[in-house]
């Protein structure tokens, strides 16, 4: 399998894909090792994952360089991602004992009622390329903390990063056969779906997530899906600093080149502040440096996947045909690499693909609305349900709007953020189940109830 640099289109490296035989062998090794790993004391497992975090810090420059080379994100954003992953590991490690240890629920007379949180066993983590460290640690860190063995399949677009993760986990003290990496694209993913894992955890598109869920359903094992979104944002008429809101929301839409499941994907702006907001938004977008992701100050690098360039171009053209106005961008950039111009489309409506289908790139549609009711009507007009944002001077007003939106996360005066202390979950086509928080730790366990009478 050839690993291609999306900024230069050069082959960085060739790696050997797994076969049916090698995947089966790795699975058997995981099964054999899991029992011993489960019986490693929880404090020791916590210590090992903390060491892994320390190794991420120690090697951050080389790791960021590898990540940028294969997914194309600017080097500083690669560093940011690794530091963000370390923050999540810290929360998970700090709280593992609290949420994974046995709980005594009742102690009355001669009766004791207790819950024990046992590991699922051997879990399969089919991960994503856009934030391989962040979406990875959401799964394999709590899975390992809970005593599971893990088969980790990085995306074929972030293979080298996946191999670096495996190396550092084992260097930190995770047993050789408690964690294995499956290397390859769809064919290898299909092989994993045939194996008798004790749980499946997938991050990626709705289409692939639906396929995995249907495929593994007969196994009657946990299956969690962290899928995409078409995340709406509403700018109310009472915002105080239009320029700051425009800059913050532009970052929420375009950070990591818009390649984020929780990136702002469509914006609704109250008519009273619409013109000023759009003007400031476009100024912000035009101020960004686009170029080689290894250059200092670059905010927009190449897309990670070549085929996404054509899809974004089709969204821009579709919007133009249906009455949209392209204020900046709208087309692929000339030259080498998978570059697409940061694109802002106004007069957007829901007949346009850019307002309905997940873009996963540097393109945004903006719509003018008359009031909160119209904003809610449009924000809820979607099959997705990951995040929703409201910018307003009034928290009660924002909460009233957010309470009407069927999403896993609601933001007031912020967007495109994740906290390890809060559950990360989607609804409808954005998936189900939760990672992070206490829910994300316990997602990798099966509770057992004990009734003891003395």
C-alpha cells in the first residue's frame, strides 16, 4: 500500500497490508493476551497509559511531522492535536479508578449489592484519518484502561501515525499482544468484521457506519458508531462583538480544513446582523495563509483525500446553479497537491448540497433568517445530530433554541470543541453510543451485579 503526501502527491512510503492469515494470527494473540492484561492491577494500567502520554510529549515533533506528511494538516495543528490527545488521556487516567472500580450500591444488614465492571474482552477499533490521535485515544485508551485487548485499524490515510501509536504504547508498557494494528484499506476492514470480537467501535462516515452496524448485528456484541454531522450554527441579533464572532465561527468551520465531524457545516444569521457578519467572516477567511503545511503560519493545507476536491467543487457549482453567491473561493487550486480554495457561499438554501450533505472540507453556506423560529426550523432540517451552536448575549435564549435540536452536543458562544469530561455522542445519522466522560470509560465494560448475603 502506497502512502501519499497530499501536499506534494509524492509516495512517502510503501507498507505491507495485512492478509487474512496475519489478521487471524493477530486476533488469536490478542485473545490469549487479554486475560493476563485484565488481571494487571488497574493502577498499573493507569500508570502505563500515563507513560504513553509522556512519550507523546517527548516525541511530539517527529510525530507531528509524520502526521502532517500523510494527512496534510499544518504542522502546528498536528502539534495541537497531539497535545489535545494528551489532555484527554490525563482526564481518562485521572478518573479511571472512580468509574472502573467496583461499586457497592447497598450495604444493609447482612445484604451487600455490588457492581463489578468487567472488560468486554477483545475489541475492534476502526478509526478515522482526520484526527487519528484524538479519535484514537477516545477508544483505545479507555479500552486498555478497562482491561481489554485492542485491534486498532487506523485509516489507510493515517497508517504511519497508527504504527507510531502502536510503537509508543508498547514502549510505555502495554504488553506486546494486548494491542495490535491492522494495516490496510477496506479489504482489511472487511476481514475484521468477520472475526468474533467482543465489541466494535467505529469512527467515520454514516454510510460505512451503517454497513458495519448491519454486518456485526447478528453477533450481539456492543457496536458504537461515531459518525459525521451537518452541524448548524445560529448567530442571533443580540451579539455584541460581530467581528469576534465572525472570526471564531470561521475558525469553527475551517479549522483542520473543515475535515472534522464537529466542524460548523452551515450557518444561519439573523437579518439584523447578517451583512456585517458576512463582511467580517469573509475578511477573516481571506486573511488566512494557504500553502505547504510545513510552512510557518499556514492555516489551510491540502485536503487529505484526492477525491474530496471534486466533491467540494461539485457542491460549489451546485450552489451557484441554485441561486448561491460565492464570495470567495469555489474551486480547486492550480498546481500540485489536493488543495481547494476556502469557500464562502451566501444566499444559501436547503435545496443545495452544501446545506444538506456533509462537506468535510473548507466550504460553508450562510443563510439569512428573520428570527429564532426560522433558525430552529432550518437547523433541525437534517438527518444528522452531532452538534449545534448558538451565539447570543442571552444564555436562556440560546438554551431554549438548543433544547429544540436533537443533537448530542450543544454549544453557547463556542463551537467545534470536545471535552474529555463530557460524553461525545451523536444521534440519528451521526451515530450512537458515547466516548469520553464516565460514559466513555464504561462503554468498554460489561457490568456484573453481585448479591451477597452473609
